[in-house]
């Protein structure tokens, strides 16, 4: 007897597009920086959950109406990828719009969150990539899913080539502020869709190649790189009390290390024990950049190399390395991209085991009528086989939060390493995943 088909809990899917409320203008082009192009094969996915009383009275018309206004003020977001005569990509601000997806869910919001299954979360945000019809692919997609109880999730797909998570969260939060009538359009201060000025000449480095990016075979008009193995994402929360306990276990003569570096060190060491030989002795670290208010990829990218066994080291020693022995590689990455006038394809996140510090991202700044989401998270798709770890702010209210100051950790790894890593985190650090 054939097994019965499992009913998809997400159904009644509708597609539409939203364009700017007025014409952007002719011949407006947004040029990508070298860092933008280095990250063009990666995608940010964001997910926000709101209870029914938080969104009572809001309809799809309300959400879309303010998307029209949001896009009117910055036409870059509704543009499409074009190539110059040399082949270098840029954004043509042609008012192509963003894609909007509406869906229904047969579960209540509480039932959905209790399942704690990240593979199911992927049903709540768009998973599209740019291409193969590159010139027609929207850079941003938004999915609204209504749960049986009246709660709503908002899923965001954002092409990383547009900008880093700080840019993405800032912009999507401004849309929510407009919907709540808390931000008049005249105060919506975003960069215009104009070519970026040439950066001043960077100091000459030692001539070595960056180890935080890797050149890949040309992808053409389909901006996607296939992994050598199946990747899996999982996520867990740590309350402020749990973080205090972890810090106490790691305390040494140098004192308390920052939370991001502490969590990164714990996962680095745990994963080294899971993988065995060869160990991940070189890691990449992404931190908040100096100009994160602008649209673009402005994070500081650095590498940390160890010349000793990661599995046998103390986590506090690894944390101190992450604090004090990071070597920035932005200028090397930019030179590598420009060596072929921006035509070569690279992957960056996941070339080495990668840790991304998003503690300061305004993840809970997406407020509808002053109501913050009860839970929010994000991940990065298109990462390399070494995996990526995001450290994000934890929930700010409700039973999930258990006090402010916690963290959400989202991990993407080869699926054959996930169960072992969870066991190691539980055994050594009492972290329940």
C-alpha cells in the first residue's frame, strides 16, 4: 500500500507584484561595489512572527499600500540586474517591483513554533534565487502567511548583493514604520540610486590572496552555486541567564570575553571535535562595518588562523583569538574582485567555517503599530560547505524571551554533522538544541 501523502500545512498561495507609487525616472543605475559582487551568490532570508492581537485589523491592502510608498522613495529595491557592455552587473532602476506572496497555514501560530522544525520555516519565506532569467528576477520577495489563529508571519528574501543584514533590517523596519504612520516619507533618508563614488586607493597589502573568498566556475545568468553535500539549518535560543552560565565556564585570567566571540569559540571547538581531521583551523568572521547605515555590503571581513589543535584547546583561548587575532581582508577581497573588472564569480560565506556577528542588527525593529514580533530569525542561503553561524539578538518579549539580553544562534552546516554537533553542545556545554 502506498503511503498517504502528507498534507502541506501552507496552502492557497497567491502571487502578485508591487511597484513604486510613481515612476523612478529614466537611466538611473545603481553600481555595485566590489564587496557587493563578492557576495552576489548569497541570499538573506528573514522571518518574523506576530500574534493575532498584534495585527488585528491589518489586511493585505495595508501591507501593500505602504510597500508602494516604500519603493517610491528608493527605486533601487525594485530594480533588475543588467550588464554593461563589459559584462559587469548593476541594477537598472526600471520599477520592476518586488514579488509579494500570500499564503494560508492550517496550524495555529503556537502549534507552528512548538514544532521547532527549521525545514518547515522555509515554507514561510521565499527561497528563490536570481536567474536563470536574470533580467526579470526581483531582488526582494515578501511572503505573508496567515495562521489559523489569525497570527501572521512575514518572510523576507533579500539578494545579498543589495546589502548586508544591517542594510536589510534597516530598510524593512522603515517600511513597517511607514505602515504604522510613525515615519513621514520626508524623513525617509536613504541613498539615491546613483553610481557609488570610487573608493580611495587602499594601502598596498602583502600581495597574498584572500582566504575568505573562493573563485568558482562562471555561473552566467543563474546566480547559484551547488554544494557538494546537503546542507541543513537549525536554530536555538539562549537566555541571558544561560549566557551568564556559559561565561562563568569560560572565565580565565583575561576576564569575561564578549558574547559573540564566546559562542563562536564554543561552536568552533565543538565542530572540530565532530569533524576530526582535518580540523577547521581557519575561520572567517563578519562584523558590523563602519558605514552600515548605507545600502550596500559594508561588514568588516576578517580571518583567524590557529596553528594548534582546535579540539584540544580551551574555548576561552579560542575566544581570545577571535577577539585579538582577526586579520581584516576587505581590501584583499576588493582587489580580487576588481582583478577581472568584477566579472569573476566568488563565494564568501562558508568558504571557511564562518561566524557572523549580528548582535546589533535591529531584528526586532519590524514593528506593526508598535508591536514587536514575538519571535524573529534569519539565515543565509547559498553558503559554502564549511558552514555559517549567525549570532542574533534573542526574543524581547513573551515566554520565549525569559528576560532580555539573550541570543538566537542560527547554524547552517552539512546535514551529516548537525546531530553530532547538537550532541556535543549538550554534552559539553548543556546547550539544549
